[in-house]
């Protein structure tokens, strides 16, 4: 694994550990000021010296949980990317072998392939993927910071060593 990947993964694991330690040291999660999420809630920061600041973000989530979630998102994305890369490698070899054998057997007349039916199935599959892609995009953008690091981890995990 390249050095930069080790550093990125180490930073994410350090964020997980930091968030976990901060959650143990300062447990709790009740937002300051009763948890209003109005314009004043946007001004409360992660620093204790800011007005209303108790180490909690605008959404009332403690900073420790946010740090933990960001680190965990990157590590989960990295692991998922590594798994997908390995799975795609095996699947592409298997699919290539199956396709080559189908073409060879079709050429010798041992198998009759209805290429029009295969085209219809492929078109239906592409339509379904387009519909599901919209659902996936709304899921990913629901929690943007964590999703951004998960996507970064996925990209790093997918990248070849």
C-alpha cells in the first residue's frame, strides 16, 4: 500500500480514536440552549468560548460524535472500495470467460443465442439502474460531510496499489 494511503487511513483511524476518547471523557449529547435549530444555532461552534458553545455543532451533535463519524465514514468507504475492487476483478474474469465460451459454442452451433432477447434484458437493466441511481444520490447527499469522506475512502480503496 502506498505511503499516502497509509497516512490517510491512519488519520481516519486517529479521528475514530479521538472521537471515541472524547465521547468517553465528556459523555452527553443534549444541545445547549434547549436545542433550538434556528439562526442562533448556526452560530454555536465547536469551541467552548463561543456563545452557546459547549463543544457541540449547530445540529446539537457533540463534536466527539462528529469526529468519530467522519473517521468511521472514511474507513468504511476505504474497506468497501477495496472489497468492490477485488470483487470486480473476479467478476470480470468470470464474465469474460463465460462470454468467450458462449461465442465459441455459438460459433460451432452447439448453443443457439438469441441476441435480441439479450439486448432487451440489457436495456431493461440499464433503465432500472438509472432509476436506482437517483435514490442512491439522495441517500448519499443526506449526510454530506460523512458521505464525502465515505466517497473519498471508496475512491482510495478502489484505486489500484
